């Protein structure tokens, strides 16, 4: 799609939402230690830095940050952002953008945000613990959340990633015509690196007429030692096979959104 000459700002809202899951096995006497570990590893300060990096990647200016660690577990960060550019070099600004730009950026558009919430939890009796991070990147104007896709996937130990991308609203060109999307996209996978795509099983459910794109990813290779909160040598071969089955069942249930007996 060629660049549009817009009337004023690009008023489209582009929203990218993630559910990122990290699955682990911790024996009953180690589960609290695992929750404490993951809670510290992804505390509000660490999450704030991740979101600052996202803002830099997408070319946004940070306006305000609110963050909170919760008792007994979990954390949240909310960041208000803006375009943060005031010059008319549209070719430079468009170099890595998935969408066209107005010829001149006249002022800030302070209607964008990034949020993250974490949810560490564990099964009451089978040793499976699951850490979930919910992330939303919503932008207006030229900046696009799609630029941060690969960084966010690799900022967490992502066994399963469930993503939604939605373009909302409309923007007008100089003739008054409304445009409901300003860039070509057939799948969120278009913006994920080839190396990452090769490591994951992926499913798309896209509704093109609604500019709604949904992608699910599940890691293909799952070596047991990467999922144990204790040493692999502490388990018998039979125990390791049983744990592997539990982990794979947990991941499949999350990926497909249904419980298996």
C-alpha cells in the first residue's frame, strides 16, 4: 500500500496483546521457592525496564510510569507513551514502520500505552507451576507495536505465546476518505523472525474483514532439564517420564484452550 496523504494525524489505533506462558515442574516442597524465584525474576523493576525497551524499539516517548509488586505474588506496570517526534522527514520515520505516514508530524499524539501484568501459580498436587505474563501494547499514529514482537517473545521464557493484533477506528486522507487500516498484513507471523518461527508450532485464526489477527505459538522442543526447578539427577527414569507427560499435557491444554483427562 502506497503512502497516504492524511488529513491531520493518523488516528488508527493498533493494539497488540500477548499471553506468554512459562511452564515448570517443582516438587511439592519446592513450589513456594519457585513462585518466589519467578516473582523476583519478573518483579516490577524488571518489567519496567522491559517496557522501557519496548518504548525505545517502537520509537515512542515515555510520558508516565506506574508500577506495583503484589503480595503474595505478581506485579503490574502501566506506561503512557506518545509518538515523540516533531519533524517532517517522513522517509526517515517510515524506514521501519509497517504503515504509511503523514507528510508532516506536527505535534505529539498522547493516546498510547503499554501494560504488563504477571500471574505466577501452581497446581495443588502434581508439581506443575505456570507463570503467565499478559502484555498489551496499544499505539496511535505512526508508531507500531509490531516492531516489539520479537523482543517481547525473547524477554520471557516463552513456552507458549498467544497473540492478538487489532487495528481499530479509521483515519482520513486529504480528500476525506476513511481508511480502516494503513498497512498490509496477512498474519502476525509476518513480523516474527524466521528463527523464532522455526522453533514453534504455530496456528493462525485471522478475520481479515475486521482487521483482527490471532496467532498461537508452542515450543516444539522441550528438553526436561529446562523445565525442572531442581536437579534432573534427583529423579528416577520413571519419574522423569511421568513429569515429561505432565508438562506436555499442561502445555497442550494451554495451547488448545481445553482440559484433557
